[in-house]
């Protein structure tokens, strides 16, 4: 009985992720900086709390944090450090949630057929340069950070090393985004 709930939840999550990705391609303006900012602004004094909550849930549906970060800069131009703090903490928490749920959702099964690839990925992520790989992945803006979260969780990489690596990579990237975009706005 418990296995059927896990299977249902796994399938529901996959459908949810695919649904959000397809929706984002069909209606890209929904997740634009301006639209996110106007939706958060609608909550008035609760804007920062909504901003943080959005960072927490975005990992579940693999939505990039970039538009959310730029919306934060647009909404709170006088509190850039707070935008940075909320963004990085939200991304790290979201990444850790994805990390812990990845195995429960069967992400490790993708590597079952490719045991050589599984061993290679696990050795690289757990090895001497594993944290640097995770930092670079989190910092590199053209690949989804959530993908490394799923992979690291499935490979059971040390959670503390993973969290610190994600924190460093996202801190660098978010700093560039926030303070760089504030310069242009």
C-alpha cells in the first residue's frame, strides 16, 4: 500500500514538473520578471515573505530562480543585500529539499541501467574535486541547479558538502545577478 502512494507521488511530481516546463514554453510571460514582481507586489507588506516562499517552492517544479531574483531586485531596489540573503537561503533550502526527495522519487533508477556511469558520477561528485564541480554547476547560469540536486541526492553525496557547495556557487551567481542588474536598473 505504501509503495502505491510513493508511485503516485512520483508520477504526480513528474507530471507537475513537465506541466510547468510546457506551460513556461507556451506562456513565457507568466514567469517574466515583471509579472512575478507585480504578483508579489499585490501582497503589500508580505512581499518579502512571498518572495522567500517562491524561492522555496521553485525547486519542486524546476523553475529557474533567475526571473525571481530579477523580480526581487526590481521590487526591493533599496534592500539588495536582503534580496541576496533571501534568494541564496531560499535556493539552498529548496535545493536540499530536492536533494532529499530525489531518491524517494526514483531518480536513482535512471542510473541503475548504467552502473559504469553511476560509479563515474558518484566518484566525481564524492571525490577530491566534487565540491568544486557542484560549485561550478550552481554558478553556471545556463544549466539548472536542480539537476545537480537530483543527481547528488540520488548518489547520496555528503549533504553538508553538497549544501555548502550549492551555497558558495549560488552566492556568487546571485551576487552577480543582483548587484549587476541593480547597476543597470
